[in-house]
């Protein structure tokens, strides 16, 4: 309680300071006086307590982003990926169902109902440069979830030179600053899955440490289990501190070119198209794009073990890119190659133009080199390097790329010289 001092000053009820010019004491209410220092202290303590409570409240009830519907996911993919309608549809449905399942788990409904929904991992089959990696990367951008691309070719069985299978989850942890809860809702794209195919039909001939052995190691990750992950990747050792990661809610998307699988598909389809009633037109159409007829048994014939095929239930193929698709890829997507170069030149105050004949020439070369969409960038880079070198130092305000300019620059490139004479 505040008491009157002999000097007609008030005394602070907290610290006992007497009212003075340097330390004023204010009567807050009848019978209670506080000095200004104590009032400031109480105010700061109250603000700190309020902010801590608000932070704790936000952690307990995180705001969930609404899951876009499959059609909305496909519409987003259409902005970045040309063609591949079937693959985009399969991916949209698989991702929507996966995150709808996670939302159901977060709401605590999984244990209260009889139906246990399993996750739908995806395997994408298609030639190089058709957009397998871009599909997964674009979906991760839309959903704003941790995403990582890992290469299956560096993985080997435990105890052999290479990386442990669990190390691919290290990349996912690094993508979200080792936030385990966030990583357990992420997407892992395993590239070159076809490179770990079984090397022989007879597994007892030799130890297949980078083929079938890796497939068997991937089973527990794909199916869903708690895995001990080395924080820095590489090999595990007893003294290392491990990070437990539950993979049951991680979506795995596997992609591979599966070069030569067309022969497996053709051998299976021959049982249906050879003999009386054989339609030569239909047979030709099938030969042009056998990938679209891929089935799980073809993956088994190629060298994937049945157990891993069963854990990748969503199988879809990407179509080879024809001339029209490559032409559209050059100019239509949000991050189209032509738009990227126009933006680079715009930064230097130069307007870059491509004639229609120039775009057709780029497409012709991409088809000739058989590199898919990925080859478009390397072709454009090969003939644009001189312009990008000279233009920033010149007074040029407009630069036009023509067919003649492209052929002239390609003819000067020793690596492309033999293909530039068309």
C-alpha cells in the first residue's frame, strides 16, 4: 500500500521508491501508487505474456490451406506444361486424394472409421524431355509443400559404396530446414527409377547391390514406416544421431525413361493384333506410341520387382513430344523459353523478337537431336550466346532472330555442324 511520506511524496507499492523529480510516483487508484519505472516494467511483462499466448495458440491451431480440386490442379499444370493431358489428369487426382487423406488424418477421423485409405504413390513412364520432373515440381509449387528431387542411380544396398536408401529423405529435410512435421507432408520425386531395374532374371547369379537391392530397400519408404534418417546424408554409422521420419504421408513420385520397354509392350500387344482380322492401321498407330499402352506387367518384365510395382499403384505414361507440342512449348507456358530470353534482353533495354521461321527451325533441330523439350533450351542457348555477349555493350534497342541467323550460328558450332546443313 502506498503511504504518505514526510516530504509530502508518494511511495511506490512495488519498489518503495519515494516520489521525486527523477522518479515520479503516480497514484493509480486510491490506496495504490506506482513509480513510472515499475509501470513500464508491468507493461512490458504484459505484452510479452500476450505475444507468447498468441504464438502458442497459433501453433495449436495452424491454418490449413484449402486443397485445390483436381480440375484446379490440372488448370494450374496447363499454364506450365504443354500436352500430356492423361498424365496431368492422373497426377491431379492422385495428389488431390493424397492431401485429402492427410487432412482427414489431421482431423482425427482415421481411427474412428473402419475404412483405412492408403496413399497413392505415382510412377511416370516416358521418354527423356517429356516433362516428368516438371510435373512433380509444378505441383509442389502449387501446394507449397517441401519438394525434393533425388537420383536413384546413386543409391546402393547398405554396406556398399554409394548412398543409403534413407539418405533421399535427408534432401527432403534440408528442403524444409529440418522441420520433421513439415517434411512428413512433402513430395519426393525419385528420378531414373528405371536405372535400378533388376540386372538379371535370375537374382541368385550375383549380388545386385545397385538394382534389386535398392528396390527392396525402397519398399519400407514407399509403403510407409518410421525411418531413421542420417541428418547429413551419406552412410549411417553407430555414433551418428538419427532423425526419425514417418513416411506414411510422404507422396513418392517415381519417373523413368524405361528405354527399350516398347519391346516388352509390343511383345504383349502382339497377342492381340496378330492373325486374322488384323488391322494394319491400328498396328501402325500402336507402334508410333507404344508407351501409352504400358501396364504393370511390362514394368515387371523390364526389371522392377512386383513388390515395388504394387507400392506404386498410379501408373501413367507421357507421350513423346511431336512437332506441334515442341512449337507450343517454345512460346506458350508461363516460363516458356522464348519468354525467358525476352526477359533477359528486356533487362538491358532491348526488345527481342523471334520470327515464325526461326521458331520452326528451332523445333526442327530439337526433333533432329531427339532431346525432347530439354533440347530446346540447349539449341537456343547455342545460337544466342553471341547476341547475349554483344548486345549489353551496344546501343541496339531491337534484336530479331531469323532462320538465317540461327543456321549461320549453328554452322559455326563444331558440335552442331553436321546437323546444321538443312
